[in-house]
C-alpha cells in the first residue's frame, strides 16, 4: 500500500505542477493552446451521480507518460522543477514500468518503492522553488500607465473598488490587498496583453467573522472569478485569496475581483454563529469542493523562508533556499 500511496503523491504533484505552469503561461484557454483532448473528461461528466472534484481537472485524465510528454513539450516552463532533461527522460521510462505494474495490479518489483522514493527526493529542490516562487509576493505597484487591475484596485478607479473597499473595512472589517508573484521562468518583457509568468493575488481578510467558501464558490457574483482564477487559496476561516495570471484579460480580472468581493461579503458568518468543525474536516471539505481550491497544501505554506523543509517526506529535503 505504501507503493500505491507514493505513486499517488508523485503523480498528483506532477499534475499540480503542470496545471500551474501551463495555466500561468497560456491563460484560461490553456487547454486549447496545448491542443488537449477533453474526450474522456466529457464522457465522465455524463455520470452525474459519481462526479468528484477531479472531473473538472483535465490533467486528472492524463496517465503518467502523456503527462510527462506534455511537460517535455513545454520544457522551459518545467526545467526549474525537474532533473536535467536527459535524466528525466530516463527516469520516466523506468518509472513508467512501475506505474504499469500498479495500474494492472501486477506484483511489484522489490526495488519499485525505492526507485519511486528516490525520484521524490530528486524532486525536492524543484518543488521548493516552484512553491516558494508562488508565495514570494510583493505589493502591486501602479505603473506610469495604470492597467485596469492596479488602476482599478490600487488607485481605486474601478467602480467596485469605490463602492466596496472603504465600506467593507468599516462595516465588515474586511481588508483587501493586491500582490504579485512571478514564476521561475517568467519574462521581464511584458506586452500590453500581459507579462508572461506574472501572477496577481487578490487577498481578502476578515476580522469580524469567517468566510463561507462553499457559499462564495456557488454565488452568482463569483461566476467570472471561478472561471478566471488559477487558484482559490484558503489559509484560515478568515482568509480568502484569488490567483490570476497576467496573460488573461486585465479588465476581466479587475471585474472578477469586484464580483468576488461581493460574494465574500455576502458569505460572512459572525464568530458567534460559526459551526464547530475541526481543521482537518474543514480542510477535507474544501479540497473536495474543486481542484482549484487550495487548503493546507504547500501552495498555501511554502515560501523562501520555510527552511529546512521536506516536501514529500521520502528521505529528502531542502536545508536552505536554493538560488533560481
């Protein structure tokens, strides 16, 4: 069973990695940009009584070999997170044999677990860089020519910012922050359509009550944010953060932040009326809601200062933040 658990850990991480880098690079149309088929995903969607959060995650329908091929065809996005290309190609061939034995319920080789745990150790450094770059964030700054996001939500020129920012702070004690981060492969050369590799983080913090994530997710005001967001991060009952990629339409992002703001205010539950639920159960429920929702993961926690750390707990780790 340990072998099966380790394989799930390994392949699940690769799916998370592939999603973040491809979604950041290509935006909301990343599936079409990568020429990916949704055939099996569409078939599963017909079984409405058996759907899980992964039914909306196209990469959950990729086997290991196809997933690796997709990453190799976009190697510049993944080279910070994986071993050298020659090493990775060899490792994929070897581990695919392990995967086939697992998938077909054949007897495992005595070295399969050791091979897999060594592969996880080899991924530790790259996983740290991947996660830390996501959480190393800076306050968004207004350029000489403000874009709809910073102009709208830093300079408060967006109609929703004018309507909500001060009202939310004084009436509901909800604070809003806009920050940015950059993927390890990001380009410093931007265009009017966006800066490749930059992420926007719209962060909300409530001091008066908890944010009901399930209500927010299903609220009509949140519809555009649900489609546009790369992730929804939930670090605590009082926090809610949206991640967007800069290559998507900035005006749509600015509008989506406003819609999300309304949905969050509608969902607030005073501390006195909160239902008792353990952190473990709460995290599990959030993770089951949708694959975009992050709770209690490395994406929520790891930044450049989070050392020493082991990401996969397979005998490896990172003792100091590596240079990128």
